[in-house]
């Protein structure tokens, strides 16, 4: 049992490291997108030569930023919570509701991960290319969806387990 806990702890540290990496990647992409847009504005305004692919790449970067940063945001509970009803519940019940909704979210994310992975594979095999300013293989853009959803799936499972354990702990403390 001790070796299982140690293995889970190691995997948890690896996962947390991957969340840190993907959130850092999101930050770098945000900074790069900002520089591209500033360059585009300055080029258009002062040199009459905008960067033709700036808007296109900014669109791609926004999708990448969202999917790479979502699990990190969930880990820190930094997402928007609509708690008009759950705020009125007692702590144990609220923890159980949060656990159940996290399990539902995990199930949906697993479906999106599988579907997104299949779509990415199909786009890779077919060689599908997006015809815009820059010819871009679609699988390069698609890959961020299943990877980001998979990380979000794992974080949702961790969140569901944490809230369930918190509800059980609160329940056992109330029994005393």
C-alpha cells in the first residue's frame, strides 16, 4: 500500500509539472500573440505594411491558450463559479454536489478527448490543410483540444475525489 501511495504521489507530481508547463506555454503564447498584434498595428499605421497572418495566428493561439491553461485554472479553483444555490447548502452537501458535478464534467471531457483525438488522427492521416493566409495542417491546431481536455479530465477526477473526501471528513467530524 505504501508503494502505491508513493507511485500515485510521483504521478501527481508529474501531472502538476505538466500543468505548470502548459500554463507557462499559455503565457508565452499570450505574450507572443500580443507582440504580433502590436507589430501588426505599428506596421499598418506607420509603414503601411500590416502582418498578413497576424489575425489568423492570433485565432489559433487563443484556442491553444484556452485548452492549455484550463486544467491549471481548475486546479487553483480560479474558474467562474455560479454558486447562488450551492452557497445556501451546508458544507458537506456542497462538497458532495461539487464532487458529483466534477464527475459529470470528467465524463464529458473524456468523451471530448476521445472524439478530439479521433478527429486529430483523421486530419493527420488525410493531410487536411487549412487554406488561409498560411497553409496550416489542421491536426497541428486540433491536437491542443484532446490534450487540453485530457489534462482537464484528470484534474476534474482529482477535484471530484478531493471534494468527496472532504465531504466524508466533514461527515465524520459531524458524527463526533
